[in-house]
């Protein structure tokens, strides 16, 4: 069962011209989660007061969401799209846990 799932996720789509529904949904919501976690981490790491760093994070959030969404959507397989969402999410979550 796990081998079938791995084979299904690691097989590239037949038509390279279309982005599948899995990659589309993963890129939209995954990009949103990655962008928000990254901007929250940025607000903690900037050495100014929280209100000013929050404004900077809000202004950069749209750009970060677009970049993360494109990065996830242009993956070759479904597995790589899933990994491009999960790895940064885990890294940002652990960094926020450590810094908070």
C-alpha cells in the first residue's frame, strides 16, 4: 500500500502543459502556510519592536506567498510538491518554537 502511494506520488503527470488539481491546491494552501510562517519568523528575527516588524511582515507577505506558490506549483511530481510544502513548514515551525 505504501509502495503504491509512493509510486503514485512520484510518477510525473502525463501532460506537462497542465498543472494537476493536487499541485494547484498544494501550492495555494501550502504557499500560504509557508509564507505566514516565514513572515512570523521574520517578525521575531528583525531587531526592532514588534509593531514595526509586523508591518514589514504584512507588506512582504503577498510577495512571499506568490514566490512560495510558484515554487511549489512548478514541481515535477506530486511527491516533490508535497515535500516542497512540508519541509519549509517543518523548518519554520521548529524555528518559531525555538525562538518563541
